[in-house]
C-alpha cells in the first residue's frame, strides 16, 4: 500500500471530506441550539410581585393566602368611627382587645346573658365584626369530634384579606334571593300581630305594645331575577312531610323559629300540635328562666320544627362540673354537642351566630376560649372577631364532613342580622326611632353577601348561605325600638325585630331554597 494522503483513492478522499464537513456543521449547530434544549426545558423561576412577597400557600386549597396582617382596614374604620360597615350597623365593640366593656353589654333588652345555652337576665346582644375570608375550604372527612381540628392544616381563617370574590349561594342559578327590592304588598301578613300567642313571645309582638304605626307589616321582598313562591302553611307542611327542620343559634334564630311557627299555623291556636322537646333533650332545668329550646310536631304531616339555643355555635362545657362557680370552656373548634347527638334526625337545619361574640358576653358567661382541647394561647385567635370566624368555619367544616352520611340533609348558615343603633349602643342612648318604611333605601343591587364571613365559610361546601343581611339592613324601622313592654328610659332594642316583620321574609326565602 502506498503511504500518506497521496495514496488514497478519489472516492475515499470524497468520503473523508463529507464526514469532516458534516462534523463541522453539527458542531456549529450545537453552539447555536444545544440538542438537550429540545428535551429538557430551561429552569423556570417564580418571581413574586412586591404585593405577594408576604404570603403563604394553603396546600389544602392551592390558593394564595395572605399572612395575617391584623384586623382589616374595614374593621378598623368601624372601630374608630362607629359607622355602618358591610351592612351590619353600628357597634361599640370592635371585636378587638381594646374593648373595655365590663358589663353584660349585649342582650339586656331581650333574652338575657347566656349561661351554657340558658338565660339568666335580659339584655341586648352585640354584633360581631366580620372579617375578609381568604380561601376555599377543603371538605373535612374526619368526623371524630374528640380530635380537634388541626389549625396548621385547615383553611379556617382567623384573619387576613381575601383575594377571591365571595358570592352568595344561588339555589337556582338564575335567582339570587338576596338581590332585589322591598315593595308594598297587597296582602296582610299571614298571621296577625294580635294573635299567635301560642308561639310568639309577647315582647316581640309589637301590635301589643304602644306602637301605633304598622306600615312595615305590608312590605314584601321581591328578588330581582325571579319571583318567590308565595308561602302557604299547608304547602310548607306538605313539602316537609315526615321531615324535621331545626334552627340552632342565638335569639335571632329564636325569632326566626317563632316567626315560622306563626306562619305555618296562620297564627291560629293548634291543639293538635305536639310538644316533642324531650325527644331532643330539650327541657327546662330547675332554676332556668326558660328551656334551652322548643320542638313541636304537626301530626297531620309528621313535620317537626324545633329551635335549640346555642348562641356561640361551638361546644361549651364546664371546666369543673362539680363547682357551681366554674368557668366554661368554649371549644372554638368543636360543634355544639347538640348537633353531634341529633344531626342524624334532621332534614333541614339553619345555623346562626354573631351577636354574642363580645368581651362582655364572655366575661358574664365565664367563657374561656379553648382550641385543640386546651386553653387558647394564640393571641391572634384571642381577638373576638377571629375567634368567632374560626368557630363559624369550624362548624361549617364539620357539618360539611357529615353530609355524605346524610345525602338528604339540607343545611343553611344564615348570615348575620344587622343592628341599627344610632348615636350610641343599647345601654348608651342608642336609638332607632325611624318608623318610615324604606326611608334608608329599598333595593339591594350587590351580588355578594354583606356578611363575608358567612359567605366565605360556606364556599366550596355543601352548606348553603341563607343571605339576609343586606335586605334586612334596609329595614331600620322594623325593630322593637322604644316600644318594649318593659323598656327602661333611654334604652331601645335596635337588634330584635317586630313580628310580624322582617324574619318572616327570611322564612319565605328559606321556603324557596328548601
């Protein structure tokens, strides 16, 4: 073989030349676009905008959640100016630790200080502050009530701002019952304010007081996007045949219960209705001024309507059951024992709380906040409005976890009923003297609930909101006001409603949502 390059044949030279040129082209292409870039994408870096650098991610809902920044500005303005906020009326108690009340500052105009679900004296309830909620809650599946909710892994919020939009629940996608206007009806109420003495407390029957104007009785709520089915007692009983409806909450829940009993019976005496309170552990203990609830059954349709007093909507237990002077643990993360025991017997349930969440109530009732079975040591949760909201989220989460066991159960959380004290509070000269219907407005145009806490709690759950806050805010003339039978000079009830009155509308909406 002849040596060197010169000894190669022409075809071999051409082949080598082609290989060298191909290699050169490949190397050049690698520098411009490496082969691996078509297989492995470049690392992506998440850049947080300045307003999101102080956030954490709630893994249970995969939403961005603000780290607690304290009371929202809206609540701060409410505390500073005592203005109407979010459709909830004025208040002395801002829900913060700066609250200085030492008395029984809330329910003295009506039902009294609650002592473990019972009443001791008569006083007017306080409204709670409502915060902005921040995340959609997961569906809690654990029904073991002895295991407290893990606050580190749940979306029960005690503060912060929400980024998503809260909306009211719409039973019918084309109808938002909370959006509409008040109109003058052409029919009187379904029951008389002079009657219904079998079910209606005399202190709420304004026809029996010195009040002389009753134009408010003729107002009817008209939703904007639909017509509500007219309430009829016989139709309600038929719809609820072989079923039980339970109201669980404070004295505003009691008003709604009494309103419904009057509406169903037309205010007429009904000797056939049976008291079945003992079936639900409802009785009046010795020394109590009233029982812890009422339960009545209509034999014709086997329909039961009951009310149970649970002002805080959390479990309240004596710390030392053998000591009459003991304090009581209010377990913020546990539902009332009544719900645990009797939920399986209910077909429709309406929950509410709000006006007992203030420092005066806690002190008078000797309530001590507990979380996880232990006295609460978290100062953020200790703030009244945060403790209340933790409880609301907790009880809704628990009920939601029970719904798979009871597919036919319908549960509603009723948004807060507004107060209308002007110029002070119930014990500082506050009044609601207006008697002209619709003088402060007649229409609700907003799509979202004014009670953001209620709307946020039910969002993403099977619990529905019974949204009555904004429409009730327009009815400042409908309160008992200065016409209480046992009113003291300078003391008015601008929290509870005259009956017939606004709570009848709550039941009309409930009737349509069932």
